């Protein structure tokens, strides 16, 4: 007996695009718009700080980096574009977490876990919540070797026209140059 071909071969050319594709296209378009709108700001921040500047968004339980501009002081920066990083170990992730409703934040942290990435990564929910409260109060988050030894970073929230945090703008650099004192000095520049 002859077997009939699989359904997809018999129906070749008859597939229809579903609503999910429209949702995906909308999300992609929104992210491309964000990158286009943010690029001049990223370039200016990279010029003002000399450090590497990134724009990131929340992607499920990670921070997804959409764009990067290297400042004049950056020495062969790691390309973060397209990379997913743990929210609790990055300044971008922390500032986005800090502005989520408490229940949503708790669910994300529980789902993702608080994996120790370096010896400096915060792995306690209580310490993380305190850190996020401080970030909300000061207007920016920072990390000191929490994702990578030798790397410090700071991030501010990017808000849409309704005031909702939709992304994070970060500056990062080597710990020997991008010190905690330098982060405090650059905070007004980042927030502006």
C-alpha cells in the first residue's frame, strides 16, 4: 500500500498566518522604534561618559540588550546586543525590576531564581528587594562586579508617554575606571 504524504505537504501553499504573527510583528516594530528613538541619546551618553552604553528591555525573566554604543574610553567592549542576562545581576535588569508591581516582580524573581553569577551577585530576595527600593529612590540602579568580575554598570529607566518603564539605558565600564565614585558623579548625566 502506498502511504499518503504528510498533511503539510498535501496542504503546501495553503497555510495562513495567525494572530500570533501580528503580535510578534508589533513587538518587533516597537523594539525597532525604541532603538531608533534611543540611538541619539545613547550616542550622546557614550560621548559624555566615554563608556559603553546599552539599551535593554524586559524579555520574560531576562534583560534583552537591543543596542550598544561604545564610548571613547571603551576597550574592545563585549557586544551585548541580542544577549539575555539575569535581571538580578545587571543594572538594567535591576532598574526594570524595581519599577514592576511587587507581585509581578516577586513572580519573575521566583521563576528566574537568584543564581550566583559572581561572588558579588545578590542572591537573597530580602537584599535584592532592599537594593531595588534604593534604586527606585535614587532613580538609577548600579552593579559592582555582579555579572562579570571587573565590570561595573549603572542604569536608568526609560519611560513611555504614560510614564511606564519600558526599557533601561545603561552605561558600563571596567571597575578600575568606572568606580562607585565615578558612577555617583555620572548619575545626573545618565538621569538627564
